[in-house]
C-alpha cells in the first residue's frame, strides 16, 4: 500500500534528509518549509500522514496542528520537536497529534511510528491496491522512481473505482462498458490488480493470483 507523507519543517537539512530516508523506505514524500506552504499542499492533496516540526518560523507547529484539527482535518500527524519532557508531550497530544517524537531520533523509529498511525487510520477504510494512490479527488499511479502520475479516468470510471476499493472486495453494479474501460486502464498500469465479473451482481476488484473467479459466487 502506497503512503504519501508530508514533511513540514523549516530546517532545510533535516527536511531533505528525512525526505531521502523516507523515500528509500518506500514512501511517497512531499515537503514544505513552513506551515503556510504545508497548508497549501494539504488543501490540494490528501496525504496519509504529516510529520510536523513544532518550532518553526512563522506559524509554529502546535498552532498549525490546532488549526488543522479545528478545521476538521483528521490526517494522522507525528510532531517532531527538540522540546522533550512530559509537559511538551501532553501539549502536542492534547493539540491533536497522534504521536510525538523528540529529536534526535532514528529513522527506523520514525518509519515504525508512521506505519502504526497510518494503519490505525486506514483499518476502517480498506487497503489500496499496490501502486495506486488516491489524493485530492484523483487517482495516481506510483512510478518506479516513486513519483506520482495521474490515472486519467472519466467521472463514471472514477466513481466505480472508488466504490470498488472501499473496501476491497465490494461487489459493485456498473454499466458493462464503464467496467470494461476501467479494467483496461488498470490492466495497463497495475500488474497485480484486475476487475472480475460476478454474474448477476456486478464487478469486483481483486489481486491477481487470488482465488476469485468469474463463477457467480
């Protein structure tokens, strides 16, 4: 499952180092040098998690965090800070952070914590097929260099795909031509995902190699 992480930190070296390390760990990474730039990205793209520095020039991380939560944004957030101690941890968690990590820290610990908060957030929404990302109301395909490119879909195809993945295993009625077009587009970019026909009921998204068959089950 592809995960899109937004790093918001005004420390150029740390931001770039984190981005490099997380990309090497299999994440898709976006970065912002301040809360304002981060807010702009969030307004356009639905990310899976945010790594947020507490002490930043301009709007500080804790203020930004509280603004996000007040505006109804529930994206999982790990707050990074050089400010340790129970009081600061309580402030961060009370402000809406899902986790709080003091600097310095090891990359592998951050990766474990990211996976943990994303898993908790996604347990209720099902899993995306490997290589497919849904952000900002559009579907994207992850390339080998971990960049995202849009998957061009019509409104009907996009609606069908959203229904098929929430959660994976849904049987969804649809016009045969719409299902066929969507299947052809997915087959062209995802090697382990297919759409099968459940006779008399609709269509189902499956992982190639699973035991799903077109047998009207």
